[in-house]
C-alpha cells in the first residue's frame, strides 16, 4: 500500500500598509505643547511609558523633560543611555529590553519614547522591533544628523563585528517629533557633521538646497540654526526651516517608493559606498557626517575623471564642503587597499553589484557598476592632494566632543 503524499504547497499573500509621520514643532518641552503625550493610534491604556534619554541630552534638558511629564502627571519611567558610535551595540539593545520588561510595556498602548541623537534612537528602535515581535515607539531626534537623516528612515541598527549597522531591522516609529531649538546646544562639530547628510541630499537631487548651503551653510552652523534676535543680524529662521525641510522632504521622497530597499540601486546611498568601513576604522576620530562628506568628494572625483562631472562642479562642491567645516579628505581615504576592502563589502551588501551613485551634475546622479581598481587608486591619490591642501589651509577637525552622536 502506497502511503506517499503528493507534493503540497500553500501561498500566503498579505499586505501591510505602512504610514508614519514626521512632525516639525517648536517648544516641544513646553508644558503647553501636547505632542510628547500623544500616543500613536489612540489615547493609550494608562500604563507606564518608558522614556529613554541620551545622556548628553539629559545633562542639558533632563530637568525640563521630567518637569514636562510631572506637570501632566504622566506615568513614566526613565532610562538614560550614552550616545556615541561606540555605544551602538546589541548589549545596549538588551539593556532597553530589560527596562521595557521592568516597566511592564504593553504591546501597543505604552510606546517607549526616545529623546536623543541617532545612536540612541537606533538602539531603542531595534529594541522596540524585537520586543514582543515589535511594538511602536516615538522618537525625538535632538542632533542635526538625526533630524534630517534618522528621522526619515525606517531602519534601525547597531554595529557588530567591526561593521557599521550589521544588525538591524526595518521598523519605522509611527511618530517622529522634530524641534530645531534642540540644535542650540549641539556642539559645532556635530552640527557640521549633520551638514554632511544635508550636503549629500543637495548633491544627489536638490540644486536649490546646494545653493542654500553655499550661501548660508557656514552661518547656519555658526548660529546653530536658531532664529536671529529681534532686530539682530543672522540667517532668517525661514532659511533654517527650508534647509532642514528640503533635506527631510528629499529623503522621504527617495525612501517612500523603496522603503524596504528591495531595489538596491538607491541614490541616497551616495556618500555611503566607501565611508562605512573607513568610519569604523577611524573611530572615534571621524563623525558619521564627516565620513559621508568625504565619500561624496571621493565619488565625485571618480565621476570627474570619468567625464561624467565637469571639473568646475567638483571644485565647487569641495569648496562648499570646506566652507561649512567638512574636511574633504582623511588619510584613510588615501589608502587604496582599505577603500577597495570597503567597496568589496558594499558589493556584498548590494548583492553582488556596485550600484555606485555618481554625480553627473549637482543635483543629478547616474549609477556605475564597473569602477575599477586603478580608478580607486587614482581617486585615493587625489584625496591625498586634498588632504595636504586642507592641512595647509585649515586647522582640521576639532577634537571629538562628547555628545549625542549620530
């Protein structure tokens, strides 16, 4: 008797609509502003919410954060975590998970709130994506880099095995709250680092944004994106809002049709083809945005040598980078062996293809898949020349300042 069963299969098809909002507001810590109390999707169940605060932010704003929730008699508990790329680890993720357990976090009604830079936001985001197989959370980015980059992305991640963001998930929070008044206390170098991601967005798709950086970028850093005093000199608040707004809108426009990155040919990967490994090898010397800006220059050199980008545009973008305080080069970008190693890992990440975004003009890109070892070597030599010029013309990067990190 033949008891064998013919082959059987089942196809399960499902669609999950994804929507999340990014809200720009001023005076977020004012008791009159209700945004921090809002629970995505409803009023909440009355349980305890975990509020995770970046340690640098806690020093500056901790009293105001606690006063806000005390004023509203909100049931919250706090966890203070260190920022900085060195703390972007799976151990920090588990620390958040332990605290979520301790406070009794519910599946939907008590979403944790994270206030800080991108490192702490990534750690909490990954913890939320794993806890009970995924819970909502709310993020309040307090650095420029996290406001224009992390705030839009659906990704979370931590570093592992010497590689950046090697462990992570796609788990966008339902709400992100942005208040540029936090930038008043961000160290100048971190603001310049945040400018690295704005610089990238300007180069790949927004010539108007590039022109704003060219004209106002240095002063925006100097004034920390704050409104001028009444009758005082300075960049109008409308310019600061436009720069941040265009960067966020441009990133959202690029991510929305490819949120899960099924298409690995992504223009927003500009500045992220060679820099991830360089950044990790340079820790803690380089900030993320600094490494991104250097990668933008490196890629532009390749494009210019290919005849894709005119020399005048290359010189112009290098000049703007310098003007806003972003060094165009670093000794590790002159090491052809390291840069080739970085490209090899990028190719693995992009499933066997280079998919290198390359400028054809300021605000326009194409993609290359045949960049060769000799081209990398020549670009490294040119980065060496830029390094020497920068060393002669400027004091170079300031010492790393403890802060919120990415």
